[in-house]
């Protein structure tokens, strides 16, 4: 079996490949990268490495040759990622692959999202289903790894300030999600299944603050402010308006319960409970 992994140089792709290499040789994994030095680095390690990107149809067709499955790790939101995703799906269809998998998001209700960027994931899911390809959808929870970004560099001095209210998130470590994705890609055919990879429990930022207090011995408090006030705070810190709005929209979805879905899918595919909040924070903050 040969698998094409897009986004292989990112944190999630790297975690997927790390687990895959425990079961299959590097020569069974194809990589598509935009940088020649990375392509050469992968090639030296025996991967089937190709130069190209989601907008280069010729490179996509080349990378799909003799591939059985494709793992489409969602693109960043800097460009037209819906079209980029469509390009990958179209190339997979032309190549006649046995199945395609996509890393989506475990959000509760697509019809009431505050963050418009999250709709890209559902639009991509729809396109995959309509393609006629056999598929696997991985709806992933918000990475626990982003908590330090939400908390800020001076969290132990200033506490946590967000506009998420007491909304909860079923945080899970990106490394564990990558491990579970690899297991499914290697052990199961694509059979039009959707997995919701979440932590075993959902937590608020107040829970995060209390956990950091217990782990560090320093009092950390969580302060929730209104959305507009929070956006103004971000802009005053020098964050561009568009980015400030994006962060505020993330918070609105958390506040409205979009990120609170909890399932046992991740635990089942890992063969163990995923890391709980304190365990993950200890790792992420070096405590």
C-alpha cells in the first residue's frame, strides 16, 4: 500500500508519518512539498518526494501515481483553500485512488458557526462526498497545543483573557491525533466513515487557569470579556484587525458550545485514553 500525505512538513503531518514509519517503510509514503530542500531531505530518507503544491495540477498528478490512498491535511487559510482542496480531490479522482481522507474539524453545528473560516471544512467534506471517491473524514478537536497561544507568553503574570465565556473545548494533543489518523489510514479501508477525534472531556479556560495554578504553584486567573472589548484589546496589542477578528470568532464558537463535542473515537483508535488537560499542559508548558 502506498499513501500520499499532504502537509507532511507540518506538525500534524509529521506526527502521522512518525507513526506510519513504525508499520511501513518510507518508500511506501509519498510526500508533496513546496520546497526543494525539503523534497531532497525526504528523498534521502527513502520517501517518494515530489515538488509542488495544491495549485500545481501537474505536480498533483505526478504525486498521485501508483498511490492507493491520499491523506489531505487541510491547507492554511492564507489562500483559496477550498479550491486547493478541490484540486487535490480532483487529482485523486483522476488517479483512481482507492480512497481519500481529510482532516476536518469537530464542530457541533455547521449552520450556526461564528467563524466563517470553519465553513471551509464542511464545504470540503461535501465536495469529497460528491466526488464519488471512497473517503474517511477526520473531524479533529481544537489542538491542546494552541492553549499556550491563547494564554499568552506572560500567562503566569497576567492570567488568561479571552472572550469565550465558560464555553468548553474537548482539547486533544496534536501528536495523539496524528497517531490515531495513521492507525486508521494503515489499518482500515476508506469506507465513507467520519471520526470525531476529541479529548475525553471538555474544558473551559477557567479549567485551564485552575490546572495551570495547580501545576505551577502560581495563581492563574481567567477573565472573560465581551467580544468587541476583546477584539479592541488585541488590536491595541498590535494584532492586525483581520487576525483579531479571526481570534474573536474562534472565541465566539467556543462560547456557543461549538467545540464541546466529546466522543470515544480518539481513545478507541489510540488504544488508550488521550492525554487529559493537566497531563497535556504539563508537557506544553514544561511544568
